[in-house]
């Protein structure tokens, strides 16, 4: 199979690391530097991505485009790509509802071929090996599978229907992210009454309890700016299925109290709990 030129849209910590893995089986991995932050520029340089001046340049040169951005921006970004008449393979890898993934496919097809993707796991750095679940046309998903062959990004096919990968991603996120929000609330409540260490001691006697890992609360706070919108997408998906969405909407609302500490790696557990109690 030929080595394609790949374009990565909005390379954040996950997108840039995944793009770097794709570089192993690509002619080049491009990104558009126009209007991006200095942090994005530094990240792209760190992962060896090739800058281009405009989105048009990226789309004209790319056979495959990977979209990894905040969920709320996914549809508008796809609309921009459609307006440019992109004709390659578009990997919609954002944490969005199956309904939104289908709308994006309608925007881009038939000019482009849309592959629905869902990343489960941490960015592929320092030994981490996330899985990119794929659903969509068989030839296009096979092409993406080949793009990541032999890299730290594992791939798994889920079938030809766009929306399956998004549904799996949000199903997992509903538990994995909301459970950490519940940990923050439980530890915050216990701290107010001076029994937080006792709570952690109880949890540590149980196997695999997030309550036994309160240090993760600060990491949750730093990621709240993107986890919150992701849980809103998951809540929308529950509602579309006739299931009660209120718990996930509430978790997203709780996460919003931490929006001003975006990606703060210096945040402490005490700081995070203080911000949760006094937004």
C-alpha cells in the first residue's frame, strides 16, 4: 500500500503524538500553523510535523486528514474542510456523538471518504499504547490501519457504519471520566469534615478504586476543559437513546468549575479541591 501524505488538524497533545506515529508510514505529516498558539508550534516541532502556511495548502497536499480537536469545534472544522472540496480520506477522531459523526459524514461525502474514529487511552508517548477504533468503508479503514501498522497506536475495526467508533469512545468515557468527577466530589466532601484520609484508607482496602488515587483529582482538573465537552456529547448520546442524561450533564457542569486551570501541570490536590468548592 502506498505511503500517503497526512494532514493533522489542530494538533493538541493527543493529535500531535498520534500524527507522529502516522509519520512512520507516511510520506509526510503536515499541519497548518496559521493562527495557532506558540504551544502548538512547539508541540508540532517536538513531534517533527511539517508546517504549511494555509489550510488550503494542507488539504491540497494531503491524501488523509485526521481531525482531533475539542468536541465543540469538530462540526465547524469539518464544514471548513468541506468548503475546500477535500477529496481524500477524512478521519473524524474526535470525542463526539454518533449523530454528530453522521452529520459530519454528510457534510464531506461524497467528495471525501469519512472514517469514524475513537481514541481510547493516553497519548502514545513514554510507552503508552492507545487504541484507535475505526468504523466506516472497509477500504478506507484498511488504509488507516496500514498508516498505524507497527506503531504505538493500535487500531481495531468495528464495521462499516459511521458512528460506531464514536459510540464506543463515549460509552467508555462516560464511565472513565465521570468516575473521576465522583472521586473529586467524595474527597472534597470528606475533606470538609476532616475524614478524607479515612475515606482513602477505606478505598485502598478495595481493589481498583479510584478513591484510593486522590492525586488524580488534580490531573482531572487540568483536563476538565476538554473532558466536560466530551461528557456533554456523551449525555447527548444517552438522550438520543432514550436513556437519562442528567448525571453526565451534571459531571460536565462540575468539570466546568476547573476550566480556568487548563493543562496546569503544577496544580495540586489542595488547589483543585479548593477551586471545586469555591468556583
